[in-house]
């Protein structure tokens, strides 16, 4: 029994000794060990400067390029229609054929107008003969001046009637207004025509127009005479077009500016309605202030960056411009030589002590 009691006393003494060892104060007044409750190294209450990467702001040359989508348009296009009423007696076209300016496309029955014109011509001839005889009689005072004036006036009236009939006859003919190609016809020979009846479309596709839009901020860089490059969808070849017109106002809904260029098309490679991809080389900026894109922090009122001043991070609002794959242009807010923070930005607040690496 005494042996059992001695063993129990020894066990109690050993347990108390281990507890004393584990609770022994350290040199810093706390418990021994270098880790806190979360398993991370505990830093002093004052903390140290945050290590950051910096980028020294400078100036460099950049190309000013913009990409846009465009559409091929015909240089000229018109939907030919009838001006007169009557039966279509001639339709001298072949769909898809080339026509020249002034070539006859369609003819409406004009027999009645031709007969009226012939009647006026006959009356003119008779009136001129009468006028010639009366002029001789007037010289010898065989007739009075009033009779001669009436005959002379009849000649002028008949000439006016002739001009009217010739104008009406011209309306019975439909001619090509310019060189181009005939489209698909809308009517056949023998149909009855009324004013405004569509006949066929004539399209001039050499050269072709190329319309595209650019954001309004590029308005000062778009100039008439500049050359742009374009590609057809699915075709790696590059073609050139020259800017010939710029819309005088910006689209207030899309905030874009419409631009028109002209491209030569001697081989008929470009068809009106085609989609094209535009590359416009604008004026290069040889003195641009470019910074890494990762330094930009979007905020509610715009964009900001952090710079190092007197060993601390300072917040600066900036205005940006052109963007490349890795850098962005700063228009306002920074100066050459500023030390721009490019890493650890999320954890940095104004006046945070930093240590540039």
C-alpha cells in the first residue's frame, strides 16, 4: 500500500514540473516562442516601411494608331425611274453589263408626241414663209405693222411649243447618268410605265467609298488627305484609301465621328456593302509621358496613381490618353522624374511609409 502511495506522489511531482517548465516567462515578459496565435510571425507594434517597385516617369515616342470597322460604298449609285407615262417599248440593258454615260437604257412609246412635234414643225415652216412675204409688203407699205407683228409672234409661239414637246420626248428616254454597271432590272419590256416606276440600278464601283467612324477624342487627328489602311474580312492583304471627307458634327448618341475615304478599285475586288477593318496611323507623339498600366487605380472621380515623396506614398489624380498593350499615356497629373509606385498598390494608403526596391 505504501508503495502505491509513493508512486502516486512521484507522478504528481513530474506533472507539476512540466507545467512549470511550459509556463516559464521569456525574456520579453511573455511566454516562450516566436509565433502568435495565428501561426504568423509577430512584428513589432511600430511596423516597417512597405517594400514597393517604382517606375521613374519619363517621356518617349509612341505611334498613334486606331482601329475601326468600315463599310464599302459605291462611288455613285442611282435607281433609274420613269419620268413619263406610257408603254415601255425598249429595254436595252443586260444585267451586270457595263454602261457609259448617256447610253440609252429604256424607251417609252412616244408616237403621239412625235406627231405633235411634226405638226408644230409644219406650222413653223408655213409661218416663216408668210412672215417673209409680209416683210416685203411692209417695206412698200402694202400692209400695216400690226399684221406683220402677229405673224412674227406666231413663229415665236410655235418655237416655244417645239421646245415643250422636245422636253416631253426627252422624258420618254432613260439614259445612264454616269459610267457604271447595270444591276438587276425591276421591270420588263412591254410593261406600262408611270412616273416614278423603278427600272434598274446603275452602280459605279471604281473608285469605291469607305465609311468608318472613330471616337470623338480623335477628331483633331483626322485630316482630309491622310491615308488609311484597310483589310477585307478573311483576306490578309492590305489596301490603302485616302480620306476625302469628315462629317462636320459628332454623333451625340455614340460620340463618334464619321469619316469617308476613297480607294481605287480597277479590278472590281471591292463590292459595295463589304465589311472592312480600318487601321489609321495618326500623328505620332514624340514627347508622350507613358507609365505602366498596372500603376493606374480607377476611382469614382477618375483615375489615380501613387508616387513616392519623402519616403511616403502620395495619391495623385491623373488624366490619361492613348493606351498600348503595356503602357498608358498620362496627359496631366505627373511630372518627369516622379517615382511611380507599380506594386502593392492595393495595400497602400496615402502617407504610408514605403521602401523603393
